[in-house]
């Protein structure tokens, strides 16, 4: 299989990819509730001759190749959207209050394109390519759910790759950036802090315990972790995003619920911050005669890029796209600022896969600001350059086949 030939075959799929992407975009669904999305993806795969297998609450898996003995390489595309109302100026706008503002519709379409390319080259695959269509990435639950359901088994996965489209990047559309070895995306944790006070009339605060006052002190004190307990080169963010309490301006409420998130690039730091949050919240609440409970909800670990797979995939992508449209994150950082690596502040639940098998994350530039793609991911007006669909499909298929070829 020649890189040029595969790229040409992918370009011939562009019209089909446009149809698939636009259907998925206009039928945006969230979390695990992906009925229309799953039905559409299954139908497309069945038309290609695959037998889609359900995995977990809403995942789909198909296998390509398998005629030759060898290892198994997994490629992953997420399918879920965001619970935001779309404002982007496109003809295929979603109108149900949900929006593919992170580009997962692009990922799913590119995976379908890769499935078609792999089907056409099934006799050349030196092993098995496992295609993982994943739900619930935005809530950091879909990858873990599919792993628990056995996505990495039968056959056992030896390596894995994901692609994420990126809007508003200052690179030619279709440029691929391969993550350098090590952590490229932080762990994420969502939390709630519930403060139990004692409600009373606003004119008689002495008869109650004001949980809003306690919440204010906890909010300020939590910033002390970053300011005084972490070293200057530690990268971490602790954010309080919500604070809910009360229904009347002259009543001190019983309780306050604060919600927020943490981002960390180190698992030890992650554990340390969570421990200190509990100590600070409980200690401050007690000093003001209240009680505080810290509850950690959904989240994901750090995304770790395997050194060998990262280096291999960098080579494969350059073979496919040329050195002018494929870079490692380290190369880009060195060209721009002399830094050794580049990290994103956005978390990614593919991290669960990376904790289990050697993996790598790729970024695909999908819209230059100077060409009208001005808004970032998760913005209600974000748009993605559909010209990258064919190339993205080829990257999925080619990297998987080349890795299997070199790791018989």
C-alpha cells in the first residue's frame, strides 16, 4: 500500500464524508443518549460489509483485517456533542439545543472514511485494526465505560491512536501535529462542595450559621493551594465555576453548593490537591460552626503518549502528508519558542485508553482564523473546515496499517 494511493482513494470519498458529517452535525446528541447517531453509524458500517458490535452503554466496535496473523491496533473516534445551542452560520445547523461544538461529528465521519479505506485494503492488513466509536467523551465517561465492557480485549489491543480536530489554528487545514512522548493532556476532576449551615432571617444572623460566608472563605482559601503549596513550575488549575444558594435576599439559606474542576499534569499532584481541598473546606467550615462535604464526580487521568508509538506515527504521517503538513509537538515548540514540548489545557478521556495500552494523540488543524474559522472549540459559533475530512480518514487508516506492518 502506497501513501499517495491511499490519499487519492480517501479524496474520492470526500462527498460521502461531507454527507455523513453534515447528517451527524444536524442530529447532534449528547452523553450516552446517541440513538440517532448510533443507528446512522451502524447503517453506514453495515453498508460497507462490517458487522458492528455494541460495546458498553452506547459504544460501537468493528474489526478490519484479521486475515493475517499479527497485532491489533485501535483507532478511536468520539461521537457525542455538547448541550449548547448552535449559532454557527451553516446550512446544516443543529436545531435541537445540542451542538457538535468540539468536532466529534468530524471524528466520526473520518472514522467511517477510514473504515471504508480499511475494507478496501483488508487483505493487506498485517493483523487487525479495531475501530472504536465512542460515546460520552465530553463528560469523561465513555472511554472508561467501553474499557470496562472489554473494548481492549478479544482481540487484545497492542497500540492505539486518536485524532482531534482543532479550530482556529494558525496552520494550513489538514496539518497534523503528533503529540510528543509523555503527558499531553491533563487529568480532569469535577467536584462539588456542599456547605451545611443553619438558615435564619437576614435581620438576625446571630440566630443561624451563614453558609454563604463560609463558602466565600473557602473560595479564597482554595487559591492558597496554587499560590503557596505548589512549585512555580507545577502546572495545575483549580476553578470554582458555580455557587448556588438561597431564594430570597432577606433570608440566610441553609446550604450552599459550589461546583468546580481541577486540571493537573501529574497524578501525585492530582491526589495532593484533592486531599488539600478536603482539609481546607472541612477545616474552614468547622471554624465557622458549619459543615462541608467535598464530593468528586466524573473525571479522567492524564493522557500519556507512548514514546515508540509517537515516533512511529510521526514518521507515518510525514510519509502520508509530507513534512510540510506533519509535525511533532516538540518540533513546533522548538520552532516557535525553543521549548521541548507542548501541552494542551483541555482534558481528553482517551486518557483511560492511554493508561492501559501504548497510545498517541494527534491534532488535526481544521480551520485558520484568517479564513473565517475564528471561534474556538465549545463556542456556539465554532465552525470546522470540512476539507480536512478525507485527509483525516487517510491518517486513521494509514497509521494503523503501517504500525501493524512494522510490528508483525
